[in-house]
C-alpha cells in the first residue's frame, strides 16, 4: 500500500489494482503470514508434492473454506485502502478449467477446488 499511496500522491488519477492470483501462490505478500496458520492450505499431488504448478509453484486449495476466507479477507483488506482502486484477478479461468492441474491432483480434488 505504501507504493500505491506514493503513486497516488504524484498522480491522484492513477488507477491502482491489487494483483492476486486466484489459485497460484506467490511469495512476497504480507498477508501470507496468516496463510501459514491454515492447515492444508496448498494442493498436493498424489506423491505429497505441494508444488503442482509446473512442479515449481504452490497452489491454493480452494476446497478448503479457511483458505477461501483468507483469500477474500486479504482482498477486502487491501481494497479498503483508498489508494487501491480494485483487484486484478489473475488465473481465474485456469481455476475453472476442468483440466488445469487435474492430472496432478486428481479429477475429484479438481472438482472440489472448482466448487470452492
């Protein structure tokens, strides 16, 4: 938010969007501290690998209601600041695509994440 406020100070008409991937987890957000407290926060493949995205990146288990609440709450918190004008939701289509990560996590778990 500090950067957004600085941009708005220079150009009050600038539109600032909070970036959040719907499913793929990226480090570097202060909100991730609260995520660490949630058991079962990431999807796992059949071998216990918690990095099913390209075998390098973690993905949120959106079938977990605590993860969904955390995700929504972090977005609400960021957009409550007047310097943030909205949210850029990245990966939404991948989340709803039946085949995305289905091979890694299984069809049943994929359906659960889509429903979540």
